[in-house]
C-alpha cells in the first residue's frame, strides 16, 4: 500500500485536492432539466460557490457555520425535503416572508412583485415576462398549454427556511410541491455559467457568464 502511494503520490494528491475543492469551496454542475428556463437551459454547466453562505465541511454537504443567507432572487443549489438529488432553483421567499401567487403575479408581504410581459407567445404558446425580485431582474416563462399551479392561500416562510421556485413556472417541481427548504439543505449559490452545449446559446457567449 505504501509503495502504491509513493508511486502515485502526485495523482492521489491532485485527486484529493480536486475533491476538497469541489466539496468545500466550489463545484460545477451540468443542468439536466428545463425547470429554470429561460435563465438556465439543459446543457448548461453551472459554477456553484459553496463559501458565500459559510464554510462547508469538506467531503460532505454539511456547513460548519452560516454567516450569510441567500438573498431574494438568488439562484441556489439545494436538496429538497425528502429528496437526495440536487435541484437548482431561485429563492423567492426569505424567513418570515408572506407569499401568494395569482396567475403569474407573485405577491410578497402584501406587495406585488414588479412584472412585465415581454412575449405573449401567440406563435409558440410560451409566454415570457420580466420579474424583479429584490435587485435581481430575470425572465420567467409559462407554457400556456399546461396548468399553472398558483398559491391561493398566503404562506409564511418559517424561520431558517426558504421558498424556492423555478423560472419555468409551470414546468418546475419546487416549493409549491415539496414545501419550504431548511437552510441546512442549501448547498451553494450559482454564480456563473461556466460553459454550455445548449442549442439555445451561442457557445462563444456562454463561458463564465454571470447569472441573475
């Protein structure tokens, strides 16, 4: 065993360093689904910063401490309640927020979130709009041929939890289905698009593109 380590020390140290980096500092993750369209497309590879919320425990998804909370509008990776897979969603509600959604209109703490329709989808059936969550302005969309799940009764986000949604509002399994996400299940903040093979993007414009 010692001989094997000595003969392959450089490779082993490189692999351990990469594992430490990916579990404690930053990670990159391919996107398998379209729940965050049109912001993120299947085929995008995301850069995930795991230190913005607090230091992670190396080789686990646990966090030593949480110094900061995600801001409203941030895109984060998380493990939903009762799931083992990693999801990518947008933070809509912070602890203590009161949330409703009628049709496309989000209402947070009694105030409608600024929303402007940009494409009514007469040709494609996909309606698009620009939404302003905090300092984040981003596009959302709905397929008008599918049912849109609304939030009829006002929900209050518990302490240490978040309400998350996908930007493709009726093609996303999110907090409308699996409920609130505890802070311990938030893995990191998506900061940039590292690279993309999505047909919807120009490859030359994709690397290291900042995501809102």
